[in-house]
């Protein structure tokens, strides 16, 4: 039986590994540490890392590590410019993904979601949340395990104050909790997604933006559909929306002294 998956999930199920000569060797703590270091190094480069394992069913033993596979999945070339324009327009862009924490942080740095050194929630919890800068100017990365550990309302208040947030290894339930957590703190939340797992979060947001090439469930749950499935197309909608809002203000300011007061 051949199995592949995320190293942090599959590795605890393994009892041995294949050495450089193809021999099956007992998996020791040192070998596990070496595998984890390799995963972290590849993840920090933005690669999606999979672990390949095998198991002989007749032997009734645990999984045996064959090796690690790093996949380069580059982001779209226009995303860094979109991130810069969003920040200039005072729009906070958070990334919610099912990827490994370190890879999520690497991608966030590459595309411009992260512009500062990142903090992990584990570090903050060990410091009793006293280590959070008072102005919340640093980046924050959360893991799915952090979200299910039971955050208090005060901790959510501090998380919502960050300008750069990445949530990794999240489930559909956790995505929904993230949306409701920010909505409860008077944030106008827009969610983008293209899969069935994104549907609850799309429905719970103020503006759900589904991709035209995505699942039917996601498009049904969204309020807006991007026919070209291009993230940068949302900036066009923002520009037109703000233009309409500014024109409405100009019309109201013009009509108040000229006509409305005399009619009143």
C-alpha cells in the first residue's frame, strides 16, 4: 500500500524509513527531526511538501517513509501588485488556507500579504499574550489547532486588530469561525473562494465573491461571481463602488443648499 499526504499528519503513523541504500530502518527521534527540518526548509521556500510512504499489508506493520516530494506551485504574477493596491486603498487582505503553516507564511511574504516578520500564535500564548505589540503592527499567523483550542473574546479582539493575518491548516468550520469572529468586531468582511468547503464562509460574509471556474455550490453561496476567476478583477468593482459613493456625496452636497433647504 502506497500512501501520500502532509508530513505533519502522516509522519506520526510511520515506524520506519528507507535509508540511502534502500534498506528499511527503524524511525528514530533523530530521523524524525531530520525529516521535519527538510519539510520546514522546503516549506519556507514556498513549496508544497508531501510525504510518500509504503506499507506491506501482510507484515501488519506501520508505514515506512520513502521520501519527501516538494511541489512548486507559484502564485499569479499580478497578485503582489494587487496586494499593494489593496493596502494603499486601506483594505486588509487576510489569507485563509489549508496549507502547512510555514508554506502559508512563505507564500504570504512572496505575494505581499506579509510585509513584516511574522509571529505565531504559539509564541504569543506562551507569553500570555503580553508580547503583542500595543499598536498591533506586526503580522500574525494562526494554525487550525490554535483556532480550535478555544480562544477567548479578548484574544479575538487582539487578533482582529492586526493588519496582516494568515490562517493555515484550516477546516470549513474554522473558516466560518474566522468570518464570524471578524464580523462580530464591526469589520466589513468579504470572502473569496471557489470550492465546496468555502461555501459556509462565503454565505456568512457581507460580500461573498465566488470564482466563475469554481464549484456550483460556491457560486450559489456567493453574492458576486468573477467570470474570469481573477482576483485582481475585484479591484475594478472597488474602484467603481467608491466612484459611485463619491458622486453620491457630491450630488447631496450640491442639492442641500440649492434646492432642499428652500423646499423644506
